[in-house]
C-alpha cells in the first residue's frame, strides 16, 4: 500500500472544502495510507514587491522542506507541470508503485506558488490545467483525481 502525503501551505477555512476533503480522505483510506500536512502561510501585504514575495515563498518553502524525507518521491503541483488525462494519471500512479516509489508527496503551494528551492527538490511537476485555481480547491481536485486513479487501477467503475 502506498503512502501518500499531501503537503500544503495554509489551512482550509471553508467548511464546504473541509467536508469534500474529509469525504475523499475516507474514500482513499481503502487504497492508500494518506496524510495531509498543512504548514503555515505567510501574510502577503497588498502591493508587495517581487523581493517580498520571494521572501514569503522562501519562508513557506523552509516549512515544507521540513516534511520531505530523502526517500520521498516528490511531485509539485505547478502550472508548468506535465498534464495527464485521468486514465494516463492512473497509469502513471501505477508505474510509480511498481517501480518502488511508495512514499509519494504532493506539494501544493500557497497563494504565491512554490519557491524555486521546492521546485528543484521535486522529482516531477504535475499540472491539472493551464488555469489558476485557489490552493484550497486544488487540494479537493487532487484528492478526487487520486481517488479516481485508484478506482481505474482496480478496474472499479468511475464516471467518465
């Protein structure tokens, strides 16, 4: 059974997101050992400079790095990452499992994205769309696609 860690910046404040996340955590429990780790986000001042934004991302990156181990296979959610359809993503997840990558860490950045140090640490980058989504919603989308991929890999019905 794979260990999947969702490592993210910021807490989920909205109840409807928390409810959706809890539902997918419950559904995924039969397929993998899932943990969600939230690190504190930095307040971003209005009209912040590029340098201030880099400092904010750097602080968040340090908090994220504290939860990444050497044997983790790290996948950053990034707009410039590789895109898959659901079946291809399921097959990719299956390939990772058979190649011995059983400790997967998906990293979701804060409102400013991920610092370059995190992106360099990652084994790959994954994109769900060229569009930008709120990081709270991205957590729900990631969990839903992980659940869908396990359903596909186990030849169980899923909605197309």
